[in-house]
């Protein structure tokens, strides 16, 4: 299959309904951090972009939201063509210019403070990171607290950066500035908004 064909195929079969469903799942996951909101495989993007991350990008990105891709996703022309065709989102020159960032290999991700943090007046101008993770059970256990969590919640996302908890504490300290994270798993979406506090748990 050539790149042009790959770029056109694999988008939403029902663009309005599919986008609304994905958007609602992301918003519900943001409102209840640590919960997994299931998502059907609405999109079939070129590898290595996952079906869930691809669907989230289609629902959230448009021609006003610069998009940054990590090196693994930048390499194949088919991924860039597919995202460009289906979202119209321009590629950001640097992570600090991005409204959204797609990360296929979170373990190798740059530090969170390298992305746009927003400003005190416009904290919503920060980058939302969409991280592809294999699951929420095989990584280092994380204890979550904060708005939208009744007491505590726990997740153990795979393939996270080694010093993620320390970076996240610094992200908390920048509030109302700071990044938000969407974890895209094969089964659905879980979110870590900047208001969520994270502690490590003894396995």
C-alpha cells in the first residue's frame, strides 16, 4: 500500500459520532483521573501510531492545534500524512510550540518541562501529551490523589519514564501552568490532569 492510500484510509467511519464518542471518553477520563474509559477501535492509523492514540488525535486535533510527534512517530512518512489528511493539524517545530504531542515511546520521552507550560493568564495554552502505553498494570504502581478522585486511585502504566514521578511533582508546582497527560491503551483512555498528585507505591 502506498503512502497516499495509507493517508486516506483508516479514519473515522462516522466522523461526527466517532469524534463525539472519543471526546466524551477523554473528558470523562480527565474528570475522573485514574479511571479507564473504554474506546472501540474507531481508527486504523499507520504503525507505529496506535488505534487509540490515533482516534484521540482525530477527535482533538485540527488546523489550529500544532502537533508534535516523538522521533518514532516522526520517522514514517505515512503517520505524518495520515494525521495531516484526517486532522489538518500542522506539525509543531518544537515541543514547546505544540498544543498536542503524540508519544509512541514514553520511556524515552523528553522531560515534561520541555513542552509548552502555558502562561499564568492562559494556562490552557500548554501541551497535552498523548502517551501510547501497552497497559495500566505492568509498570511502576502510582497512587493518585486530587480533584475527581474520591480518596485515592492507583494505576501502573507500562513504559513510563524513569523519573516520571519527580517530573510530575514539578509539574504540580507550576499550577495553574503545566501539562496534562492522556494515556492511550489498547483498551481505552486514562488521564492525568495537572491537578492530580502522584505518589509511588511499594510493589
